[in-house]
């Protein structure tokens, strides 16, 4: 009984904190501002080891059945934006295939919150930089759920360097295989099985429009994602499948603490944005829900910026 009371008290406390967070409408202060404690992780990084822990919406996102009965395949769904999108989709009524690289403990956490929302979660590890693995992900979704309605190409890789001549050639290839080639492979495998009303949502970046020399390879792939999204949308609309992308600004995810992006002590990542802070993953998820939902039925080939005020130009 003691453990049960403690659990209930903990849940009430989290709900109270959530209510406080929701009631504060000032976007400048509703989430933690840098500086953050100094921290480093080897790639791909674990959300469970970050300080502060990213807010992925567990205590705040409320669904309303927008995606009831849908099946979504989300790459990079173990943490960051991918986890926030998986949670939001589940609370909107979708079953989720969670694609991750090696971050098994984080993937289990995503599966937990999806299942607590009353939906099925299947977690599949492996490298989407391998075309055969991309094909396997689509096959697994079809085997487990019998359909595929939403493909979210979200997984990404980046490492910071001093400039172009310092970027190892093997890293350039890895970044392109993960960030853009995997989109080709996943879409090639998935689209023949996606029916009218289905959609593809890609994760682009403000880096496609305001590229930093330190991550030139990453920024180049994000520019390719924009072109890929717009071009593919013209093809797939013929079968009733929409293709769009979300372009985030700075977001507090494991990618930051494992890529050298957070290269100050203490970490000031996002402090130079118009809102003087990075976004939390929970602030990105509603954009993906909108693009996946029937409310976006006339939205195709668009890049939806969630940048905190930085222009996509």
C-alpha cells in the first residue's frame, strides 16, 4: 500500500507540474534556458543521461484521436524529436514501429510510453544507412501491423569540425547515408504499400537555409532533404500520398551532447536563438501531428519551420 500511495503521489506531482508548465504561456520562459551543465557523450548518445532531461511531452501532450487506427514507422524514435513524435502519435491513436540504432534503453522508454497510451509498440534496432535494413523495417511494420500509413524519416547524424578540410571522408559518407540516402531507401520500400491518405514526413533543419561551416556535411544533407521532399511530393500526390517536412531550429536532444555541438562549458546551446533557448522535443511534435492528420489534407511539398523565430531563408 505504501508503494501504491507513493506512486499516486508521484503521479499527482507530475500532473501538477504539467499543469504549471501548460499555464505558463510565455514561450521565452516555459522551458529551461541555457546555460546547461557541461556534459559529453559518445555518439549516438542517450537521452536518459542528459542534464536537463529533454521534455518529450509525457506530462503535457493530450491526444484527440487525430490518427486513430493508423500505423507509423518513425526512425530515430528512441529519443529526442523521434520519441516526442512517437508519444504524440500514440496518444492520437496510432501504433508505432520504433526504429533506433543501438540505443536500446532509450527505445524501451519510448515503447513504454506508447504502450501506456494504449497502442502497440515494436522496437527494431539497426543502421538505416544500410538499404537492406530499411527494407526490413518496412517489412516488419507490415508483418506486425498489416499496414503502413505514416513514414517519419527523422533519424540523423552529425559531428562538429573546424571546417571542411577537417571532416573525415568516411564521416561525410556516413552522414549522407543516414540523413538522406536512408530516406530514398525507406520511401522506395514503403510507398508501394501506402494507400491514399497516407503520408511521409521528413525532418529537415534550419541548417538547410543557414548552414554552419562546422557541420557542412550535415547542413548539405538537410538541403537535400528539402529538395527530396518537394520533388517526391509531386510524384506521390498522384496516389493520394502527401510528403512534407519539418525544419527545426536548435532542439535539445542527444545529438547535441554527442556531436560536439555543445562545445562550451557550461553549455550555451540555443542561447543565441531569438527565444534565447533551444526547443524541447515536445514543442516539435505537434507539427508532425498536424502534417500527419486529415487537417493537413491540402498540405503537400511544404517545409514547416519550427525555429523559434529564425527565418527559413
